[in-house]
């Protein structure tokens, strides 16, 4: 099976600093975490679910966020991987030195290649159009016995068949030589945007004068301020998930929209019918397949951002707890159910996300690599409250929350979408 090629890291050039953004929740509003913190399962403190109780011991949530010098910024994603496999497109015999192949992408002269089905190792002498010219039986093996032989015997050439897999091992160079020049064409230039988020509060002098004696205008203003902060989070939440990269102008105004995750994840978009198990119904086989696909690079956890299907995932994991190394029960919207699922392919943590209840998203689950997800803010335009912003002729009080933020989902191939599920009752 051909090896999928995907980026491992991203390079963003320029004078870019880092700052910490503290996300307060506010006791007067439904506790809301920053959406990307929640989706990447990075929320800290005692409020780790989407809803919950806020107490006096609640600590601010901290998120590293990149600072960009302009509303529109560009960066490069560098893919260090090259295609590792191809297949023969015809039969060849032991004397043939030209291998017609399905694709020559990622293959170069001096590459050492193993024929998976026969075990023969060859070396590429020339890359042709749709074929590789090779030196046969290139590799050698040590003779049997306890003493190191004075000479080495080469592998014997074989008769590979059409469809046999060729695995690129790497360049076979003369000892002590320098590496051959290779033309890298795997970087991707991407454009990102920040987007202005603003919410204004106005309390007129008339409203202030007519406050009943049992309320205090200042306290009411602070409560409305918390409510507006919650609304700003909701706005940012929808942008982070549903946004689509857009540039437009209207009457001289420049309008930019950042890109959301659902429009970003395209490569690893897998239909439920393509997963293990029958049909589109969610079952244990599908859960294991999802964990495997999202963890196939190894050593990382998968964060499955769910919808109504979250309770079915939890049900599957709970009913098959004997197959798991560790299942931790926890309180969530659906009562007692596991927070994680661990199998031979890795660990998956479940995150219930209400925006995924919207049709047709309620038939999808997304897997996010938190290391490839960050926020950006325009320099000096991080989230802040501006007080007393009323005009000179205004007799009340006004203020506003103002920020210019965006979402940077890096390395699209590192995230997954699983679509088309039907959930059992």
C-alpha cells in the first residue's frame, strides 16, 4: 500500500513573538472555554468540559498564541517526507534493467530500492518518464558462519511481477561521499488572516438614572460585560469551526475572514463506509480504525471531537472496557461514561462539542492534532477591554471588547474528518 506523505512541522518566517492569552470564564455566564483550547483538549483548571461549575479556585486558561505583524500574513509549511513506495506496472525478468512503475514521485538516482515481494534490492541509475532504470541485485549479504568473510556475495536477480511493491530505502552513496543534491518541491505557501471581533456596550444616562434602588448600575454594567465576553467566545467559536478564507472590500472597507477547521481538513476526510465494520453504523471496529488512522505516526494521542455521537462512542468504549488498558469514568453531559479509549493503536480522548450537533455535522467526528493548531493575533490587538469609549456628548457609559484574532490549523494532513455515521440507539 502506498505510504501517505504528510508534513511534520511548519515554518513561519518573520519577527514573530509569543504571548500568553488568559481566558476568563466569568461567574455570571455559562462557563465557556476558548473553542480551540476545548477542541484540542488543552483546557486547564477545573472546567474541562464544555459546561460545568465555576468556583473561586478556577485558574485562568493559558494558550500560546502567535503574533503576526499584519492582518494578512503568509507562511510556509515544509513537508520533509517523500513518497516511499510505488508499484511495478508490468512483469520484468531477471535481465531487465528498466522498471515501468506507477509513479516515480520521490525517487532519485542512487536510491536503493527493495522489491517487497521478492526481497531483491536494486539501485536507481536514472529516473525516466514512468520508469526507473536500475542496477540489478545491488545489495550484498554476509556469508553464514562465525567469521567475517573476505568478500561479499550479491543478491540474485529475481522475476518481479506487475503490481509488486517497490520500497525506497534511501540513497546508496559511496562511503565518505557527500549527499547528492535533491530538488525539494514539497513546501506549501499558505495565507492566513486575522479577523476583527468587537462587541460594544452602551448604558445611557437615562438608564442609569432610572435604576431601581435595589440594583446598582455599576454591577449591572459588569454583568453585561461578562455576558458580552461570552457572546464574543461564541463568535470566535463559529469562526474557528466554520470560517472560510475570504477577502472582500465594500465601500473601501477591507473585510477578511479566517479559515475554519471544517473547511481546512480535506485530505484525510474518510467516509464511515470506508472504515472497518459494516455500513455506516458506529461500532468498536470503526473506533479502533479511527484511533489507528489518527495515530499512525505513533507516539501521539488522538482527540476525537464529537457531536451527538459522543455518547455512542462512550457507550462503545464502556461496553468493551475489557479490551481497554484503562477506562476512566467521568461526569459529562450524558452521565457516567469513559473519557478515553486505549487500544493497541494508541489513546483517544473524547471531547463533546455542541457545534457539531448541527446537521449535517452531527454525522461527523473530527480528530485534531493539538500540536498543529494555534491562534494568531495582530500585534497589539489581543483581546482587551476598552472602557469609557463614549463620545463627548454622551451622558452614560460605554465600553467594548476588541480583538483581532485568527485560527491557524497547520499541516492539514495531520487532522482527520470522519463523515456519514449513523448511530445506534
